[in-house]
C-alpha cells in the first residue's frame, strides 16, 4: 500500500504551469523523486482548467512523507509557491494493491 496525495495548484496568468516547469527545470523534481520512499511525483494539466496543475505525489509510508516534509526540498517548494502566488487543494488516499475482479474487466492493458 502507498499513500497518494493529489495537490491541485491554482493561480492566475499561467502561474501554476510556470511553477511546475520551474520545479522540473531546476532539478527539484528529480531530487524529490530520488528521496527514499518516493514512488511517484508527476504533474498533470487538467484539460478543462488552464490555471490549475495537478501533482500526484505517492509515498511508501507516512514516515517517508514526514522526512520529505522536513527536507530542504520543502523550503524550495514553499518559496516557489509564494513566487507564483499559488493556492492549493489537497486530497489524500491510501492505495490498494489489488484491483477487484469486477473492475478488471473494464481495464484494457
């Protein structure tokens, strides 16, 4: 099982996308992906909302998240969020390892 955190960053005038691009281009995303326990750190752009960016952030445990939250990366992220004046909405999930058979019939591999 993993902990999945969806973070919706919203701003104005393309700031959310600019934030994600700076996170990637600065190497910050690569450093976060290299942290122990990180399983996914990816940005997505909603088709119907050009002022929002979705981050899917997945971790192996709460301990890994806590270590990340106390790392220098959080200072970088916080600074960039302020720079781009972004607001956040957060959802948190515990993932299941097995997809029920009733769902599998709808999945095309």
